[in-house]
């Protein structure tokens, strides 16, 4: 090997090492800075009470409940739509051109900035049903539909065709094959897509600022969906930008960071389990 080639290879290795080190250092600094600033401000009173402007008490219980409500409402709607669309496109659709158009549209929707979804959600949902958690959930359904659909599609494609042919050979109908053979074989992929969607829902703020509102009031699930309410990410914005309560903002950021870590860990564990099962 020539000297110039050796120098070039070492230069590439050093450059890649520096890029990796800088990326890791920035990530660790950001995570560490947020956690160090946030954890000392987390208390039971903060997590278990509602804010009171009379006593100047700060609590994020309504924001936690609103986050749970909007996650549940979004998943209840988006999972049947996304999984159903993926099953139709993969198992039933005869026109490859139609499938390609829909897949292209889904990819395009995935790249649209969330603020645009918020604007559309405000014009379509908020103007017709008022600013509410339900309007925010419907907006998030549109945002997360491509994620659920594409993950389910890829999971359906991993089920060997021989499984379908064997079931058909035993006399099973189309829907029975899908329900008893195909869906159980790709369940891990569907769950992974749902977990990734939950992570996106938890981290979304721009779309919810337009559609769900800012209220810090605790309601029950069904009452809460018809009321304005702020999620944890919206509350972080309100406390940091509008009220200057940076300690509370960092506490919320720490909670969101821990939740994001747990969600990504869950997705990784499910993916590894799925790979081990396929290898076996």
C-alpha cells in the first residue's frame, strides 16, 4: 500500500473519530445539563398538585394528565387507521401504482414541519369543535398516521410468503390468514411503530399550541378531551417563555427526557426480540 493511501486512510479514521467524539460529547453535555438543572426542582408537590395563582403554587399534575389523555386518544384513533391501511396496501391492493402513490404521499407527510400540521388542525378541527385536547389528538393522528402505516407495512413484508401459502393450502380464507398468521408474525413491528409514535406525541408542541391550548386545569378523561389543556411540552414552553420559571421548565424537560429514553429503550428491546425470534 502506498504512503499516500496510508495517510489518507489514517486521516479518514481520525476525522471519523473526531466527528463521533464531538457528537457524543454534545449529546452527553445536553443530557447532563438538563438533568442536573432539572432533577433538583422535581418534587412530589410539583408532580401531584395543580397550579394555584392565589397561593402562587406551581404544579404540573394537569399537564401530566393532559399528556396521558392525548396519547391515549391519538393511539385509539391512529392504530386502527394505520394498521388497517397497511394491511390493505400490502395484502389486498391489486394496483401497484396506487400503492406507490399512497406510499409516496405518506413519505411526504412525514417530512412536513409540525407547525404546518398545527395550522391545518386549527383551521379544520379547532374552528369546528373548539380549542381542545380532542382537536390536538386529531391533529396528531394525521401526523403519526404515516409512521404507523409504514412500520406496519415493513413488518407485514417480513412475514414469509410460505406462511400464507401454507395457510391457504389448508383451506383458510384471506382474512383468516391475515388474522391468525400474518398479524401475529408482525406484531412486534406494529408495537415498535406505536412506541415511536408515542415518543413523537410526547415531544410535540408546535401543533398543540394551535389546537389544544394552554389551560392548566385537571379534568377526567372524557371531560378533558372537550376542554383546552396543555401537555408537558406546551407547559415547558409556557413556564420558560411566558412566566420565566426556568426551574420548573428544566424539571419538565428532565421528565420528558427520561420518558424519551424509556420509549427508545422499549423500541430497541422489541426490535432485538423480533430479530432473535426471526433468527430462531
